[in-house]
């Protein structure tokens, strides 16, 4: 039997919860559905599904096989959509969700995209936490972190790192930290959605993880608020490089611990895999990927070895 068809049938059985439901969705007889599953299991020499008269469930091997085969089908489906998008014109409403601090980078890209695609309109919502894209009807999210939902497709646009920084005024009243552990004795202003909570993480000389439990008088979901406080000399901030890069370059902020390496993160384009990726979404992601390359040098600053 055709292996690709069998993979498709297997995925539908898992997602529909049974042979009959999968057959109805695929317009295929239950016998043919069963034959495809049997063909896969015979070829692999393993049992993928546990079958009872009432339900079908994945075996441990079946779960691992489903996750990998689903990604293969997603990639193939996406390749088909890319080919179709080359022959179609982007049009309609593009509903975007983005991390607030990324809006200033997205704004010129959105303007360029709208000029090139007059049949498209944009609805942009800015926020901090990851949301349910499907439930809220968003086509695409641009986030400075990877979502916990593994069912979403994630395309990396550019790497980035944090910068430990403070204002010159802060250093006039406080000694500069010489190593990460010294941060314990400073007023560290914390971002509420930092992925490691109150523990600021660094990499040691052997790439080992160094964790520093910091304290401070401010925690906020607003990166801009923390930036304002740091600029006014109120404390030290573990700031996204794309938020304070201009301030460091202009001397308004001083980069601390420049020889200490921080974990690499990524700005990602995120979208629901089970939605057909329209030409407007594909075109916008491609433009984003191209434009973000100009920011990579200072979004991912060269840290110490």
C-alpha cells in the first residue's frame, strides 16, 4: 500500500479516535482504514494502536511514531501550500499577535507589506503572554519565546540574547558586578515572563549553567516600564538586546558582565499547523525573515567564549 496514504490514515485514526470516524473523514471504508494500519504495523514490525471494541489508543511506540509522522505530513502539506502561494495573490485580513517590544520592528515591515499587497489589511494586537491562536482567530504570532504548545508550527526568525545593563547613574551609587553571583547584592528589576522566573541564568566557561536567584523592588509584565526605570538609575535589568540595543550604543545604558555568556533565545513566527497557510501569511513570514536579518548582529551580541 502507498506509505504516504497509510501515514495519513494513521494520523486520522489517532485524531478522530477510531477507525469508523477516520473512514468517514477520509471517505474510506473501515476495512480499507484497517488495511492501511495493518500495512504500517507489518512494515515496522510493531504495534502502533491498541484496539478494543470501544476505543483505539496509541501504544508507546505508536505515540512516538505519530508525533514524527505528523510533522512529516505537516512539512509536505506546507510544501504544497508554498507552491500554490507562488501562483496566488495575498489578500484579505491578516490577524497578527506580537510581543509588545517587537512592534517597533514589525511596524516598517507591515508598512512595506501593505504597500506591496494592497489587497491585504492588517489587524495587530500587542501583548506579552502567549495566547490561544486558534480560539482567538489569529493567523500568526511573532513572539520572543517558544510556545509551550507543541501542536503549533514555529519558524525561527532570528536568535537573540539578553543584556545585563544599568545606567551610569546607578553605577555612581553602586559598585559594578564583576561576576553573575554579585547580582545578589543589587536591585534587579525583573520581567514577569522571563522563562526562568526569578533565577537569572548564565553560561560558565565550560557552557555549564549558572543560576543566580535575584531580588529587586519591581516585577512587571512591561519591558518598557523596566527600561524606563533602569534608564533613571533605579536598578539593573536583564534586558532583551532588541529593547535596549540603541540605549547601550548611545551610552544611556552600560552593558554589565560583557564577558559572560547568556542563553540564546529566538524570535519566532508561530502559527497553527492545522490551518492551511495562506499566501498572505506565508508572504509576510518570508518578508519578516528577510528583514530581521539586519537586526541579528545586535539582537544576538557576541558574548564571551
